């Protein structure tokens, strides 16, 4: 995802591993893996680009103190 801070003019890229529960199960089964490690992972019920965007924005807000006043996150962390 390409991100931009209009206050500073700073641009950067941030990557996420996006999956569905079914997709993760398929990968584990098809590759005969016992586990999968994937940092920066988002798991959604179905692949939906708008939901992915909302999840990324929510994650960025949660990760940075500057946005700590926001209460619009619907994510669950393990």
C-alpha cells in the first residue's frame, strides 16, 4: 500500500499479507505445512479491497500514538 502524509509530504510503502481463513487452510494443506508465519498479516472473511483499506488504516492508527484518540477500530488482535 502506498501511503502519504500531507503534513510532512512524506511518502512510503507498507506491505501486508492478506488472506482469508479458507485461503490459509488451503495453503497449509496444499504445501503440507504445520504452520505459517506472516508478519503484517490481515485475515478477512472474504477478499474485499475496501475492507482491506479500512483494516490497514485502522492498523496504522493503532500503531501510532499520533492517532490514539481514534475509536473507530473494529479489529481483533491475537
